[in-house]
């Protein structure tokens, strides 16, 4: 259980709250570039960390992020004219640039300097690799972007989607570091058949076999500069364990490893960006370090497979776009239709009965309520990683409140340059030291398998 006071720090993101203040020290992904497709295109309503904002692309292509309400008399700038390097309020013509400066005030006398005294709240934006990031903090200049590998590889190596989830951000995030749940909510009923055969001498080719067959996991955690490694261990053979190392990276990133390694296997992860206390903007990315994503991979990410979504929101699963904040990213499968649960499929095909991947997570996480009451929980050994991630965020938020200084890691962009990892290794091996080359990217799984094979020891 978590006391209500701590739960509030964990879940509240408004300006002035410990968690909200900490969140504002970091760059936040907010848009996919195609949402603002051209210079002077229509602006977008945005809600982020409980603030109502407007995003727009200027004539020269820069991105602006300013408060929704015009500082004159509060009219919404969503109706503004996007023209000539700024957004002009249609009520009285006041115009603002991407820095928040009022650059024109035609309703005042020409000789007036009043416009020089008026600003609107504006946040810096950077567009990189098809994603728009914003910084809502006070540091000037802002810290560097986090050096997340998915945002650093060539753009055709990476694919990003997003969706809105109707629950608190940390409530949703916890599922991504909870490896125990995959053997249940995401599992087929014929788990043993889905595991397939064990393949002698094929190293990590047995990963799916072990991951699917073994439902009891042993967890260990390690704090890092930017978060927590949440590692779990399954029994493999008499002399080996199957280890998986997931990441929780401050403030809201998670990463999980692929089951297999090959030139075409991608690495996946999430950003759980708070819209407000009760809604989350879920970015999901997939990338390949060495190769461009294949057309087959991209087709699956865009459209699902056999009519089912994986963890990308497919184009077919998006509701018709509206002009509300993030209005293009609401899914068809939601609480109003019980996430399209099929109880016959629950009896015969899949453990949960909910079709797909992200939809299964959303169903159980949203069913906990907009902000779950953690004081009523009964946590078990499989929740060790969740406990560690909560403690890490709480400690960072409390340290930030007491010092009023940015976390050191904020200024070290390369601290986020890590990978999730999975490997079958000897039981006597130390998992962290053995798998560290996979986590820091200095070795491939194939190189590690050679080093840890019986012939090399």
C-alpha cells in the first residue's frame, strides 16, 4: 500500500505540485510532426500537465506552444489566424510569436508601446526525427533533449504512434514494467502450444518458449542515474536462467526487450506523458538500430495483424478526429464498449477476452478508476519493480522540492542512452555484469551468447 500523501505526489502533475514541478524539468514529447503538416496550418488544442495550450507551425516552419487564453480578455487562440510568423487572436487582432511576445496590437494607437509590455505564456519547442518536444520549465537555456535511441536513429529506422488513455499516467506506466502480467492479460489460452518447441543449441531462440511457459518470475531492481532497471528471471534449463531487463527512465519512459534477436527485430518502448491527473498521452515507439524498418513491419504497426492491434494504435482503431485536445488519438476500443471484450474468445482463445495488445492493458488499467487508491493495494513479490519505480519518482520529486534545483541527470542527455535486454545466461552468472554490454549497447546478443556458452567457459 502507498499512503494517500505519497500517492498524490505520484499522480498530481499541476504546476506547483511536487510531481508536476519535477515533470517540468524535462523535455516532453507532445506531437507527431505530421499533426502540424505545413507552415501556417490550423493550430491545435493541446492539454499537457493540466495546462491548456495551443500549438502552431509558423510561416518559416518553427513550432510554437502558447497558452490557449489570449492575455487580453481570455479568448481562445484556437480560433487565431496563423500568419506571418505568429498567431493572431481574432477577437481584437493581438498577435503573438513563438516566444510569447506580443508583436502586433492593431486595436491600440500606432504610437502606443503597450504591446511591448504584454506577453503570453509560451514554451520552447524542438522538432526532431518526426516528433515535437516541449520544455515547460524555467531553466534558460533549457537542458538537452534526452538521448533516447529511438529518437536518434535515422527516421526510417523508427516508427512512433500515440493514443489517449483515460487514467493517471503512473497507473498506466506501471503495466509496462510489470512483466508478470504478460502471462495473463496478454496470454493465449493455449499457452503451451504458443510457446512452441524448445530448440537445442539455438540460444535466445528459446526466449519465447521460456517466457510463455514460465509464469513465476523472480524480480530484482537496480537504481541508475535516470531511473530503475527492473529485471526478472525465469527458469530455463537446469544450468540457465532467462533474464529480461526492462527500464523505467525518469520521468515517464519505459522500455522492454524483444524476445528474439535478428537484423529485423525491433526494440520497443513507451512515453507515458500526463495530459492531466486523469488522462495520459501514450507514445509507443519501435526502432531498429542498424536497418530501416521493413514495409511488412510498418504495415503491421499501422494496421495490426489479422485484425488485431499490437501495442501501436492502428489507423483502423482510431476514432474520427475532433478538434478537442489530442482529438485524433482516441481509440475505438474504450470503456463505453467494454473494450470490445468477447467472452466466447475468453473461454476458447485468449485469457482476457479483450482483443489486441494495448487494448488489454487499457481495459484493466482504466478499470482501476481515473486515479487508483493505492492505500487499498496488497502487493506481492511480482510488484518489486513497481515499488522501486514509485520510490524513485517520489525521491526525485521530494529532493527537487527541497533543493529547487534540476536533477543532475537532466543535464546529461546521454544518461538515457540505454537499451532493454534479454538473454539466457548461466545460473551462476551475475545478471547485471553479464548483461551490461547489452544494456549500454556495446555488444549484441550474439556476441554475448558466444561469451557465455559452455564452450567459452
